[in-house]
């Protein structure tokens, strides 16, 4: 993963951010998926588009496990990713799920 990030990002700070995000999501995937399943009313994670599901995982990780990231920043980044890489409905879907997650509780201790 680190080599992939280095080949594409080429800036040490961005590589560290990318690898940290990847490692954090991987280490907390079960907890993230449980929280997303609760927040995604009437949606099971396997039924979600892969792009939406993974954007939600990134946003949820930032909301739940990175207290240094303001919730509004995590939400805006996820919505922008959904707008760029998802379908026409992705931005509103991602916004709705992450907004429910953000308003449903405090950040977890990592």
C-alpha cells in the first residue's frame, strides 16, 4: 500500500496521510461497518455501491477515530469524493449517512 501511495502521490505528507487513513480503516473496519450499518437506514453495506461504501468508510473513520479532523471537514471531503467518483445520487446519500453518524454520538477513543 505504501509503495502504491508513493508512486501516485510523491509528497511525503500526502503518502503518510494516505497510509494512515488506510491503516486506520483496516484496523477499525468492524467497528466502522457496525456504525455505518446503524446510520444507513434501510441499507445494508453489501447492497451499497462499492464507491459509496468505501467513501463512507473513510468519512466514518475520520468522524469516529480522528479527533483532530473537524466533523465538517470530514463530511465535506466525503461529499466531494462522492461527487467526483460516485453516481449522481452519491453525494446526497453519503451526506445523509455521515450526517446521521456524526449527530448520533461522540468520537470514539482509538
